[in-house]
C-alpha cells in the first residue's frame, strides 16, 4: 500500500516530512497492485520476537525503513537485515523510502549491538546494509569493518553479506572493507544507465559497476552480488545490457525485483512486470553465466539470502569441478 501521509513525528515538535526534498513534488499516479504482488500482513509470534530483539538492541533495519513487502515472511524466520550508521541517508534517490537529511554521529556501540542481536537471533547468515554517509571521510567503511569483526567475535560460524553504498569519491574505502573479507559483497546498480539521472541522481552507473569489478580484483574469493528494479520505464534490451555489463565485471549473483512506489511523492511505477517476464529474465541471465539469479516480483536484495548463499557455494563448487 502506498503511504499517502509520510511524516516523522518527534515528541514536542511539529510533524515534518520524511523526505523534505520531495515534499513539494506533485503527486504521482498510483497503480493498483496485481494479485501476484500482494503479501500477508505480519503478525506471527516469531515476527514479534524478532521485533523485540531489534528494539532491545537499538537497531535499525532496512526491512522497516525501506518498507519491504517481505518483512512478515522474513521476520517470521528471524531474518532481519540490519541497517547500520543510522536511519538518515545523505542521498535522495527517487525510489527509496529511507529518510533523507543530515545524519547524526556514528554510534560507537552499534557494532557490538548488531553482533549481540545476530547471536540472539541465531543467524547462520546475516545481511548488513547501511544508509549512504557522504558526510564521512571514508563513507562509513571503517564502521562496516567494525561490524564485521564484532559479528565474527560473537558468531564465528555466521556468514556475512554486506550491501554497501558506492563509496563515491572515498579513496581507500572499498579496499578497507574488502580486507575485512565479508563472504558476499553486494552493491545494487538499481536501474539502467538511462534512468540514473531521475532515479539515482547522486550515483554514477559506471562507478558502481567498477566498484564491484574492483572487489573481484582485490579478492576473487568474495562472492559479488548486485540487483536492479524493473517497472520504472526501462526496456528489455536495456536490462539485457546491464546483465552483460555485470558479467563483464564478474558479478556472481543477480537479483531482479519489481519496483514498488513508497509514496505518491516518489517515482511513479511505469508498469507491473508479469511473473513470466521475470522468469524470462532469469533464464537469460543464467545463460549469460551468473552463478545465481533471483528474479521475481517480490525479489529484494536480502530476500532468502541465507538459502541463496548455500546455492552460491554449491554453484561455485560445480563450476570449479567443470573446469578441472
């Protein structure tokens, strides 16, 4: 459901827009969701337990901040995606529901709090993402390192997937994070190059692509992953070109999901892509050589990330066996 009133309420203050840069934009048209995109409302006992652990450790999750449609399913399996470095992003992408503005200082206790929550949830695989922190000299790279190290100290058997910002103009930041050796390095391209100016204006398509290529150059053992949304007005040939670009950068895992409009002030949905078209994208992407592809209307970056990681490992082992 599209959020019509999207305000932040702080005690003693007047409500203020969650996205001040979008407040004066005209309302966009809202398309009725087809049956294949609808999900059940959350509310299972395990969902409630997961929510309690998140709150007790003062954590932010992208599941809540980005309004993920899969939160009920994932939290009912204790799969919460932690969002570090606060809840306020320095970018203002037109597709994203994460709050925009000037972030506060980093919480020095956050790495430990995240690690404790991961241990309490008993996660065998965890996804750690963040807001963009263009205000920090290293874009938050050292904070990612500290979170990875804290998780490994508390849960040495847990595999770690990170979904990072682009570290644009942050020299040495990527190298610092790669040296911490996460198991999966994810950075989403989000859309086709033609739509970057309107959808992801603060980013640069070829910089993001090069970031992922550089990860492989620094440490080929790390799985790389990237995703795009469809339904924003892209053409099929453009999506196929993005696939080719990703394979040129040796990206292992591709995710493709339907764009869902957070509010009337965000980018409008051009169309709802039908399940058969997602299946076609998956077939084509596998033929292009990705180790793993997840392509469906409800696919998101961290959706089924734990089971997908096991599939990634098996796919790599099979590929190595074929080469030997």
